[in-house]
């Protein structure tokens, strides 16, 4: 979260303070609601889109759709408005992280954790569907997770009432995020809640496999795969997924809506059965076959997390089976059993046979895949720009020489050749990792995140510490920028949030990867104003680890001071004594009391008697005897 340089007040009420994220349609800021004195999330439509009535209407519908939904797993919308031609939505500020950030870099979650998170998302979608709202853009970036593990779904940016006939999309295109499209959404067909079920199945696949099921060089290519290609088996990417959970994923991602769970509630019920160790319904159904001959993967789509307008797909789906009459059902079942038995036997034979993976670097993709095929391996491909000629294998995963059982999959990294468009590397050091990625993707630069266990002063998690090449370097589109961030588990200095408001300190500490306790301690302070942060536990500068808990100590105002007795002190001595206590002295001449001749004036009385308590910084009124020889107006010291 980055502070804004020029805070703006929207509708005389919402003052932006920090940048949270940039999306496909809008920028999201942290803002302060000056009327209710609370922090909110302010989603502001891009200026160039505010002039487009279609985008403005979609923005308005988002506010209306979400404002009518009240559910613990849905981010509520508080307000919607327009200020000098700029349109905005005011939402609850969710402290925590997005699922997209948790999955960044190919990270996966455990099957149990994945099921628990997706079950909460399904609960939110089920509620929305029952109220006539289809989300239509379910993706990790729209799934937020609070520090206590609660899941909240946000960004009903292209949601619409089921009864609406106005799709608010360009002619011949459909809005959404191609990586998580349902087949019917890619084709531009009417959608219902089962489309969200499919998209949520894609999210669950990515949580388990560390990558989406379909990736490609463009949104159009990815959309086509959703329509025409079989879903890859999860075992191609991991052996850690239980069969029952894989069955849930495959049923959620069935190409035909009639083959899927018929509601998000049904999906949630199966996930709860899995979490409780009970048999799941999906494993008992006659699911469509998802074989190892699924499409081979290529490099991920640039800005694939952003909502896009994508041309509609057309053409037959490959896995929707026609209903046949007569006695073909038993025959087909027998054939399936025989094929399954043969495949199982082949699998057992392959498990018993392993060989060393050959060195494929430098070969053409055709020669490399032919070699893998002859050796009994499967393969997937990932394409990147490099100095190698186009279609030349750069590397393999596992690496050459690894002993690998036949039938296992090998990832080939293949060159797309040199890039052609010049580009200047931007400044991303000091930016959040998500914003750095968005900036690089917008310039068509690739990036790779490098973890470092070294924590320079002021470093916090998910902030770019070093970039290579440096800002201003002349590069070419597709080239790789290295982003160095703190490694998970690295200790770093606790940020100093002294003097900040409680919401501001909480936001900054959350951005620093720390968990802020809702319980605060109050103490008096003579240096920090009331209701501002005095200190933290642990203290600023001590070493912490991402995820550590922090307690805030809030000022209750000035501390009380026990006033010294200064009667019979000289004016200068009394002033010095009270000043040491943080008090001020005010003097008045008592003309009725004459000082001893030849002596300095002394204090004859004080407004706050010695031993009584007054607030720090208070003024104590003191009376001095009259020296007669120096009669004049009252003095103040």
C-alpha cells in the first residue's frame, strides 16, 4: 500500500490516503470517510472510461448489485457517486491479502486449506445467485482473505441481474477474465450461476496445481481452450491432491453446465463433505474423461488477472456426449472399464519402469517432443522470449539426468525468439510487488521474483527491494526484469508507527505483513496527542517475521503531574522548578504583601497547591510579594 502524493477529497467526504491496487476498469484506494471517521476502500473509475456511458453504467450496476447483497463472505458497498466527472464506489476496507497474492509465483495451498477457502467463496456466490446476481468475474484477485482467515468476495464489476438482457459488452465480445472464463461465457452465450461454479473450479485447480488449467499467448487462445480442450488431469502437476478433491474440481469444470454442480451450494456441500472426511458426491458420479492428452501449456497471458473484453468463441465442444438410444449404454460402460483397466495396467508398468531424462536443451521443440514420446514421457510447454532461435528448447523441468518414471510429465521451456519492440525499464523499486507486476506487464516486459533472506533497513514483505536491470535501461518487450523481495520467514525491523492514527498504523503494519490485534492498550503521554499511537508491542526496530502479531499502545492524553511546592521560592527558582515538571508559571504582584527590604521577590501563594495533580502542560498562577522599590505591571515567566 503506497501513500498518495496529492490526497483528494471526493464528494467533500472521502479523502484518499493510499493506493491499494490498479484493476482493469478502476483504481482502488484506501480512503478516510471524514463524516463517519472510518477507513474505507474507494474504487475510482479510470478518467478515460468515465466518458464512456457503457462503462459508467456497468460501474453503477456494480454498486447496485453489491449494495443489495448482505453476506459475511461478500464485501459490502456503502456508497456510490460522482465528483467532477469522476465516478467512484465506496466499499468496506478489508484488511488482509488477496488469493492472487497468495498464489503468486506458482505457490500452492494444501488440499484442506483450498477446500476451506473455496467453500466460503461458494457460500458467497450461492447467496448472490439466490438473489438474482451472477458475479461473472470470479478469480483469485477478487477473493480477499482477512488475517483471521475469513474469505470475502469483491468486485461485482460485471455482475448483473439474471433477468437483465443488457450485457453491457462490445458487439461480438464478452467481458471477464479469460483465464477463468466458463465455456458458455467465452462463446457469448447467456450465463447463470453455473458459470460462476466453473470459474470457481478453475480457481480451485490453480490453488492445487500452482497454475491455471489453460494458459496461452493471448486471451483469445485461452478462451478457445476453455471451449474446445479437455481439462488437464491434476496429477500432471502434483501427486498431493486426494482423489475426492480432484473429482470435485472436474465436476465443477465440466464443459456442459448440465454436467456441473447445479448450484454453488451443491459445490459447497461437497467441499464440506471432503473437509469432514465423508464421501463426496462428485466421486460417485459418472464424470467425463479428462485424460493426459489435454492441451499442452504455453506461457501465461500478460495481465491475465485483469478483466478483459474478449471475442466470443464458436465451434463444437469436444467433451459433451450425445445421448444414445438402445443398449449402447452397457456396451460403452464395458468399453470404458476395459480402457480403464488397460490404462491402470500401463500405469503400473510405467511406475515400475524409469529412465534418466535426456538433455533436450538446444533441440527444436519437434525433436524434443519426439524424443520424449519415444522414451515414454508426457510433456507440457512454456514459451518465453530469449536470445535463442524460435522453437528451440531452452531448459526442462525436471532437469536432464533426473530419473523419471515413464508416463510422467516434463515441462519444456521453449524460445519465442528475440523481441522486436524497444521499451524503457520503469522504476519499480520501492513499489508493492503487485503494482510492480502490473507496470511491467503493461509495458509487455516479463519478470521473475527472486527471494532474498537479507533485510535492508526499512524493508518489508512484498515490496521490491532491488530491480535488475535498473530504471531507465533500454530493453525490449518480452525481456525479463528481476524483482528482489524478502524471502518468506525473513526477519525484518518492526516499522515505527508512533504518532499515527490507529487506522493508519493498522494499515501500514498490515502492508508490512504483520497482524494487528483488535485489542489496544491506552496510556498517558506527554509527547503524543490523545488517540494517536504511542508505541507498539513488539517495539519499533525489533526484528519480526511476516504474520507476527502486533499490539498498539494508544495515547490517552497528557499524564497528570504532582505540582511542587514553590512558596517562598524566588521567581526564577519557581519558574525552573515548574518547567522541569512540564508546567508553565504565571506571575502576579500582590501589592498587599511587602517583601523584606533588600531581598528579591518571592512566591507568596500558588493556584495549584503543592502535592495536587494537574495535567501536563498546565499553567500554575503564582503570586509574588511587592518589593515597593520595583512597582510595575504583572510579569510572566
